[in-house]
């Protein structure tokens, strides 16, 4: 089979059966700047927009990509070399399918001080600036408030024209728009944070207030920051994914594989208009919170329940974790007894129905979603996904044994050694500190809970501290498998 290099010029030459843009990409004009051009964005938000463009809609909402880290320049080079086209491969156990999407038209240069990014966002044609910068990227302290003491934030407050952060660049662009008499853009977080729009507002307004209080007031009163819930499992791209796209006859340096499921629930609050994403399957509602609570507490927390145990036992993917009877039983018991009681139903879906849905999704053998990827940045994911459930359960006097075991498994994973003796490579921005605490916790479990930047006052709760200590002792004395079996044998 001939291999077709992906570009505008070769779209007609793509293999039969591969869907491609039907619209004239040269006629697209920009409406969105997206910061954080990873796989999730291209398999989710960019896909919804592509679907509209296939119907002749939203042609003035094309995406300009952006990044703020030096490594983002690599993604920029790869995408520009193929005219910002992306091959999406749907990994359905019933059969593989592929499509090429073209809703992105440019990628701004990645430079220190972010001058090109600020200029792009200052353009009045840009009506939405969206972000996927990970859950831990919003400069929040242990209480969830804006951390204005962080060195990056202090730098951006002192040097607003040459910021380090994406948020500093957004503030600089909003300042330029205000000075030019242009309206603000909508700031749209697409990260897995409960109340992500409110958090983005808090970060942007808080940062602006540190250098220009009048600008902060203008942003707070005029800009929009809609809350949203996003969902699609999108594995990282590596050699296997590039080989898969070549097997289809396409040479794509940055293809995206994804599951056969997407969900996007959005608060309809856009100060400068928006694409008709609902026509492509998104849901607009005033009650995003219940949707995101279900997803974050069951899917995202469930990922942490699985990944830490899987990493310790050397299981490579989430699907392989679900194939392990011990981990699968642990996952289901924690969900039924300790997570779903703290989740409300949403229109069309009960918590138990959602559990069945995510069980099928996690078990999809075609999705090679690595335990390493899912376990990454636990210092942000556990406080964001697990600990809020734990707090609610403690307050309600509800069961917490499995949640405590989940935290003990995370601590055991951060010791950096699997049970077969192999090394777990650093997998967290705070890895060195986590590893030191994990090693100390082998003999003194309180050493792990003393990380107040993660646990706050939870480490002082006797019921949680005692349960955590008991599981730590069990894991180190008898092994992870024994701990899992002991938990699943507990009376419900």
C-alpha cells in the first residue's frame, strides 16, 4: 500500500474509506486560539468544530494553536509540516475507522515572553481562547484558591508585557484589546476541573489584579468563563500509533487515537458568540456541575483507583488493569460503596448506569491508555479527584476504607519500585518530594499524610489516618495483591 504524506495537497490521494475535509480550508478564518495543543484537544474540541465545518457551518471559527513551553515548538513544527491536519483513529472493538480533520489552520511561534501568542489573542477576530493545560496548571494552592505567591505568578505581575504563563499572556492580550477598544474574548477551560470556568476566571482576574486593578475589574465584568465537562479517552501518541496510521496508508507525524465515545457539556456563557457545538453533539446546560461531578468522581477518580495499583503490579494499560480480577473487583467495590453514594444522577444517566458505561470504556482492549499516563501528576489528580469524595464521606460518616487504600497505593507507587523490583521512573512534577515521603511512610505512614500541600487537614482526621496506616502496613508486609483481596473481602 502506498503511504500518502498528510497535507492539503494530498487530501484527494488519501486511502479509500478515510474521511477528509469537504470544506475549502483556504476559506477558513480564525475565531479560536487554543493553548495546549495536545492529543485531547485535537480528538475532542477540534473534532466537534470539524463536524460543524463538514456541514458548512462555523467556517469563521477556525483554530489557531498555541503553546507556552519550549517543548510545544516540536508539536508546532510537526503540525505546520502537514498543514495542521490531524488523522483521528477511532479504536472501536467492532472495527477501526479513521478521519482527517482540518479545523486548525495555524500555530503561533513559541517564544519567550509569548509575543506572538499575545498578538494572536489581541486580534478582534478571536472570540474564544480555550485551554488544555492539565488539572495542575492553574496555580491553585492547597485550598483551591489562586496562588499569587507562586514565582511564575509573581514574575507575570511584575513583568506583564513579558509573561511566563499562559494566563499572563491572556491578561496581556485582554489589556491590549481594552486599550484598542475591542471587547474581551471568552476564556474556555477544557481541563478536568470541577468548576473549570470559575477557576480560570479566578486565575485570570487574580493575576490581572496584581498589576492592573482596573483591567481586572473590566475582565471580571465583561469577559465570560463558561464551566464545562469534557470526556474522551485519548491515549498518548508513540511509535505504535504512528505505525497504526501508516498501516492505513497515511504518513502523519502526530496522529491521535481515541475511544468511540465523546461527551462535552458546556455552560452557555460566551461574551462574543460561539460555534453551534450542540449541532455536533455537545450539550448546553445551566447545570454543568452535576455532569462534571459524575465524570470527575467516577471516571477520573476511577482512573486513579486503577492506575496506581496497576503500576505497582507492572500492568501496562488501563485495559490490562480491568482484566486483572483483583484490581477489577477493587475498582467496582470502591465505586459502588464509596463513590456512587456521593454522586447525583444527571438527565438520562444514573450513577450505576455511568459505572457500567465507564467499565466498558476502561475495558476496551483497543485503547492502549497506559497506567503511566493515567498515574501522571498524582499530586494534582488525587486532590482534584479522590480527596473531595473522601471529605464528603468522612463528613457523612460513610465508608472510606477503599479510598484510604487508594491513597496508600499511590504512596506505595511513589516509592519508585514495583513489586517485581523494576524501577518506576519519575512521573510527577513533585516526584522527588513524593518519593522521599513515600519512603518515610513505609515505617511512618503519617509522613505521607503530613504533605499538607496535598492533604490539608485530612491527615489529622483519625478515621482516615488510621485506615491509611493500616493499609500501608498491609501493602508493605503482605503485598498489593493481598491488600486488594483483603479489601474486596470486607463486608459492604
